[in-house]
C-alpha cells in the first residue's frame, strides 16, 4: 500500500522539528527522511533533529544540483529497496524524470580517523548508479538499524522556464511504499558553460589502468587507452573540473595541436598543462610546441606545471626553480608557470603563478602578500592534499562535506585563480616503507596514501559495476556544488559591475558579499558547519542576481559594526527618483550623485541573525531586496595586557635565544616606546629562535588572542611559529604567519586555534622560531620584535554564571542525593503546552561536565517515539568555545530520554556519545536525571576560567502514543525554539576554581557480613565511586570502588578493568605494579600529613601491605584479598580502626582518596595511575584535596533483598528471635 504523510509546516515550526515518514509498528519502524546535500550521514548515525520529509532543491538553469534521501531500517532488515522518480511539473512546463540521476551511497569503513575530530565508522562516499548497483547485487538491502543514503542529481537545462516544480520520489521498502515530495525551484538566470575558476585535477593513467583490469596491459600506443582517458576527462568536465593534461597523445607535436583544438576551445575547459619531458627546454621541443599552439590560437589557457622536477620545492631547489622559470620566460615572458610553493620573496620575479597549500592562508600577513602578487599581475592558485587536515577545509572522507564545498567560496573571496589536486583516481595503495604502490580494495580501504582517508581519489573505477568509466563520490558532488556556487558569485559580480557603471558608483563584489562571507567563514580554519547557513546565503545571492535584472537599479551595502552602537549602517545607491523604504520606513536622500542618489538607513540589530527588507519603486516598477547579517553577542570588553615591551636590557634578558639566535636591545623599528629587541636569526639546520619563561602563567581562557609586532629586515619572506608550553608539560606549536621582507608584520594568534586537549589555563612558556636552513629561508634574517601582549577579556563586564569544581566524582545513579548538587537553576520559558516544572545544576572536573535535572511531571512517559524529544526527556545545549552564533564543531545538543540508555547527539559532528554517562529514575513528583559529559565529546578541554554557553530544555509528553509529539517544553533561556540552530541566547557559564566536596556516605555493616575473598558478591557492597583522574600519563584501565565500616574495620572494595593484569615485581617501588593505594586522613586535617594520615599500597595477588606517610602507621591486622575477574581484577580490604588511631562512630568524617596503579611495562609502556580526587600528585604529602567520607548507620537489607527462612532465627529452645533481631538493628 502507499502511505502519504502530511507535511504540517506550521506545526513543525512550533514544535521545533519535522515529522519523519515511517512505516511499521512498534520497534520495527523503518524511517525515510531528508537532509541537505552538504551533509554526510554515517551508516549508523541517528536521525538528526533537523531531518525533513520533503526534498527541497534550488537550481539555476544549466546547473546540476543534488539532493539525498536516507532510509533507516527498523529492528528488522529491509531486503529490497526500489526508487522511482516522477516528472516534475510547473503548470504546463515540466522537467523529465530522465533528467534525474539516482545513486546508491556506498559506505567506507574508517578504522583510523584522519584526525581526532572524527570518529571511526562507516562514512558515505562512492555514488554508484542505482541501476548498476541492482544489476550487480540483485537488490538494495538495508541492515536492521542501519542507514542507506540515496543520492539524486537533478540536471536543469538552459531552456527550462523559471518557477517552482513539484513531483515525488517513491521509495519501496520490500512491499511498502513511502512517498517523498520534491519541490524544485529554478532560478531565473542561467550559468554559462564556461567555468571561471580554473582547475588542474590530475587523472593519472597508471592508477586508472589498475582500476580497470580489462585495460591493465594497455599502453599509450593503444587507442583504447586514450578512449578511457577521454572518458575520465569528460566525466570531470561535467563536474566543472578540468584535468591537468589533455587526454591525447603528445609525442607528435602537430598531431597534438590538431587534436587539442576540440578540448581547448571547449568553454568548459579552463586550463591545460603543456606536455613536457625533461630536456624539452634544451632541445627546442618546448619552444616549437608553444609556438604552434600560439599560431593555432590555442595558447590562452596554457600553463607549465613541472611537477616531475620541482614539485613542492624546498629552498635548496630554488635555483632549479629559477633556472626553469628563466627558460619558460625565454619562450614567452607571459607564459604561466605554476609552482607548488608558498608565495616566496626569493622566487618573486621568477614564478608568476604560485600554488600554495591551504595552510598559510589563515595568516593575515600571508593574505596581504598574496594581494600584493595579485596586484602585480601574478596569479595565485592553491591546493590541499593529505595536509593540511581539519580544521582546514579538505577533500578527506572523514571531514564535513560542507568543507569541500566552501573551498570555492573562500577561493572567490581571496581572489585565488585556480585549484590544483594531485590525483583524482588513486586506485592503489602507497606503501611508505617500501616506497611503492600496491593493490588496494578501493571499495573497502579508504586510505590510498598514508595520513588521510580519501586523499588522492575522488573517483572510483566503474569496472566492478559494469561501467566503462569512473564512478563519482559525494566529495566530488560537493566540489561541483562549490564550483557552481562560484559561478553564482561570478554572475553576481558581472551584474553588479553593470549596475555600478549605470549608477556611476564604485562598488565591488566584496563590498556586497562581506556580511555573507562573515557568516560562512572568518578565516580558512574557521567556517560554518551548518548547511542551512550556506543554503540561506546561496539563496540570498540568487535573489540578488534576479533583482539586478529588474528595475529600478540599486545596490545595497551593509556597513561595518560600530563599537558601542546597537545598529549597523546601510547604504543604498539607486536610480534618481527612486522611492526607498527599509522595513516599511521611508528613507530620505542623503546625497545626490551624478547618476544616482545615495540613501543611508540605520538598522538596529539584536544578537544573532538579523534581516531587513528594502523596497524600491520608480515609474510604477518596484523591487524588494532581502538582506541579512549576523551580530555576535559577545559584549565583553577587551583590554591589552603587556607581556613584554622590550624597553630595557632587563626586558631582553627575559628571553633565551636558541639554536644560534642572538638577541640585542635596539633603538630601531619599535612600535611602542623607544626600543625593540633585535634578533639575528642564522641559517642553521636547527630551528633558531627565542623563548620566554613567564613569571606567572597566563590563563588564556581569559584572553581572545596573543599579539606581537615583528619587522623582518631581510630580502626573503618565511613562516614564523609560536610554541606554547603549559605547567602540565603540554605543547602547542603553531604557524602564526608569514614574515614579509623589509616590512612590519603584526601577528595575532587567536586563542581559539589552540587544540582542544591543550590546557590553556596555565601557559608558562612561549617560544618563537622559524625553520632556519631546513626549509623556506635561504639566507640569514634579522628581526626586530616589539609589543608582546594579550587581548584579555574584562570579566567584570560579562554576565557570567559560575560552575563549581567538584573534587570527587558524582555517583551517576539518577538520584539527586549527592551533597554537591544545589539545583539552583530553574527552567521557566515555555514553548507549547506543558505543566512541568524543573530545576537543574552543573558541576565540572578535569574529565566531565556534570548536570542534574529534577523534573516535576505527573505523567512520565517513554513511548519509544522515533525522535527522543517526542518523549519525556531533557536536552542539554553546550557552546564549547562561546561562539554565540551558528553551531560549529564545538557546539552540541544532547537529548536524554527518561528510562533510555541511549544518548542522542546533534550538532557536534560524530560526537563521542559512547563515553557520556547518564541515568534517569522515577521520583514521587516526576523523574530525575544525572549526566556526565566528557570534555572530548565537546571537542574542548575542561580547565578553570573557560567560559561556555549553556541552555537546557525539558520536553513534556502527555499522550501514550509513540507517533504523537511532545506537547511542549520548558527552556532555560528565552528562545528555546531557536536553540537548535544558534547558541546566541545561551547563558555564559565560567568554570570556577571554587572547589566543592561531594560528601560520601559510608554504610555500616557487621564484620560477618563481609567475606574477605576478593569477590564482590556481598549485597552490602555498592561499587559506585568512579576513579577518573589521570595522575600519571599512561593508565589503560578503569576502576570503581565502594566503602563500608564496622566497629572494627574500615572496608574498601575495588573493581578494576585491566586487560593486562601483571603479577607483582618491584618491592622497592610497589606503585609501579598493578596495585591499589588507599589514603586516609583520620582527623580531617586537610593539609600536611600528621599522625592520623597515611597511605597503604596493596598489589594484585600479593599478601604484603605497604605503608607510607605516618611513621607509626601499622599494617598488622589488615585483611586483603584480590581476585582475577574476566575484565581485570577485584579486591577487598579491611583496615582495623585501631591501626589508624581512630574510634569510629556514626557521623564521624574522615579524609579519603584512592589511586589505581597500572603496570603497562609488558606493553613497552611506563606505569600509569588513576586517582579519585583532583591534584593527585600531592596526595603523598598532603590531604588537602581528598574527599570527605561520613560514617552513617548500619546498612540493612531491604525486603526485596531477603528471603527469610524462620528456622534461621530460632534459638535452642525453638523460640523465634526475629523480632528481637529486627529491634536491635541486625535485620
């Protein structure tokens, strides 16, 4: 049967999510859903909150635009999926279903992620034509609980009338059908066949033949060889990509020129590499070939890329670069010579087309150098390969799909002429050790070249699917989408130039686009991860193109933000006599120009995305222009704090030179004060530079950037580096910019560029260096350094809540009984209908962000809804780097449903949810939840001073129906319906250094209740205290413990997960073996050891007990036993109170902590240590940071725990003694 699901858009907006089409009953539901075409959905990824049920496509004429539908199988597999696409109709006009290509997404197993940002798993990549897939496999099946993506490419012709076309896609899953509506908007403009972004993506013939075994023995002498090369060449042209070489033989020059004409004159071809063999410049062949290409009028798109001789040249190869450049210039001074190197001063005047890797473009000084070369008439290209990796944009499989698409937007913004890629078809695998290529299963092995998944191949060989040619990938689709986006920008630029000429004003594309670029990226390392942001901006560009075809002619410029003002100036240039209104307010003429009038409007803005509408009318014709801009809600003031002003010899002496550098006090090139520091940097094989040890460490969580001025008094440019070291010994080495020759470079290093696992709160050393003679620099350099400072946030001006630091872990049992919880935050902003009330609280330590929720709800429901927020649940929203805007890689939304072990993550790409701990329980008033989120799941580190944005929701479900939505929600902040898109309204929480102890209550027992056998099978044990702190670098285990007490003994039990339990070895250092350490502060000294403070070490499978600390500490009478378990070992310890000099009684409090020692030496590693409380390195001499344990009444078994046999409780006379035992507290 067919099933149609109505699309209630208004309801969806109110409830903040969209229905997903499902078929089935109970837990067997299959789901069909839609996401944007710039998102990768992994094979086991959960349905995202922004999934849709209608496929919306927007395209210009003469454009290919993609869309995807995801099928998720329920608990039963789907055996046969078929797909049918209808014609798309707009009145009398139609787009045939034959213009829609359908592909099956093939998933690649990623077992070694390229970066820590992305997790292991099955990533979609190859796009196999569906018909070919069915022909090979017989059917398309979907495993139970897995996703299967279907990709659609809509090919819109030049003659298709503009308008909105509708149709549908029918998905058949075995015998059931689901219909996905399609809404395709065709814009009223046409992209040219010509691509205005040049490219050189290499098809390597050797790799190509290896991917097509039927052709493996062909040579360049075979016609079929060139037939396949042409297949690949034309295939890439359909993606607006030009291959590096023309697909024709070049042995005979005349034949080459003749055969080249049809390619070079094809408007889709942007550039081509002139065929070259070593020696061609010397034997006259190069000059002859160039001359004949010129004579044939085939020369304009030509370039030389001499990768065989000078690919990625190091400074010692610069003479060869210069030599070859001079030979090319001798043929024609204007002939382009592409060299894969950074813009380098020493090569200026030789190389006219620098092709730099993406990395240096994050530097403002490098961008300035690029602009200088562009202004001088040189071209600048760029490229990515195995490096750089995320957070730079890449073409890697395990990266955001949006990353590959945004490269084109950045390219247009930076004025980059072309894009180079070293290989599109690496069907082999490079063995780095053997330095040769070997066979690779292209469908299962994602790493053709070491270091990055997907590097070197954007295509798959069609051979396995009966295709004579290549198969595309999702990444290739994203590149084409980006190239077409580039064409939108080029077309907008042409329309703007026409309008500027007509109006007589000087307005550039950047003037118009800058507010949009700001929403997409702030630099090459920092770009939006939200596909809807790109969709919105692309739509805005398309609307502007359409408007510029209409009358009256106008240009609208959004000005810069003005500090201290809550508005943004907008300038409007329009034809004379035009009436202008902005947001329905008439605007007067501010200035009359020769051909136009200038209007100025002042747009008040709120934090977040702002929109204004300009209406223009003249002579009965009117247009309406919609523009948007984003306003950041970080209102904190910034002040400069000087680290070193370089004004005295004493200032200079704070720096230590390294590797031959020499430092002086100088009166030259100072930027503040009268002096600077002169640094002579030698050309040494080391890394010359200098460093400063800070008297007081810097908490960079309180800063936005570190800044320094450097004058490079030399004739060469070269990259410069800062290396930061913190008190923990962590290092962060960073390329901070390019030092330009004979000029000042102001270097600004944003704090956000520190890696997530680097603790920024305690930086105590900063080093400055360059590569010396190793790379880039070919001569000595003299630097003048001045004005080293940080931009610090004035915390007093920020509205901050504080998160206390919990000394010892929270017991994650869902019960809000830990003493550290205060539950001080109330949720009271409502959306929809709810009668719930709720409070929450937050704590933190080095490992986790803890949250607890106490919810009043008279009907607590988990109906198994397909979307967890449609049951009673809590949602936690975290802005890890205080973006205050669109989601990025540090923004997350976690949904935790009542009575559900699963954690649902949205926002953070591939969040490590498996490490999130959570527990919910039913209470008399509703339910409570406790959660522990590892900092790694947020891609940030937990350290004091960090400020993060937080909000929370409570979803309320009152209908006992899994298909029904939640009725409403409570939110902590003002706009809960916007929280799924933006963090702009979330509250700023600072990780405080105020320490709170989570008081641990210790149950009392009778000594006969515990059998000291090391087996934790007594019902009295509650092994719930996690030991989480890493005290020594390499622990590979996990552990928990529990405590009990009797009048005679203090009991401790341990459950240790250790895959490699070792027998005792070192009596002189027992802590280097697998062991437990117990620390006791008998009179709660909270300081240096005294007569009641001590440390015991007990090794696995060892009768000895080692005592340290208190000289009088006794080991006699201590009972202990360890036991090997399937996952490691367990241990029970009983310490007599008299050994501690303590007489126990109910209510007494003692200081306590434990360590778990892990012997890793069998694995070639040192030992590691886990600890229960913070700052464990101090535990051997001070109890300051230990937890507090309070002795409580004797623990008794519950009725559920006991099966009472009365004969047990009779005395010798047969009298039942049960009542008296109960009265005395024994039962």
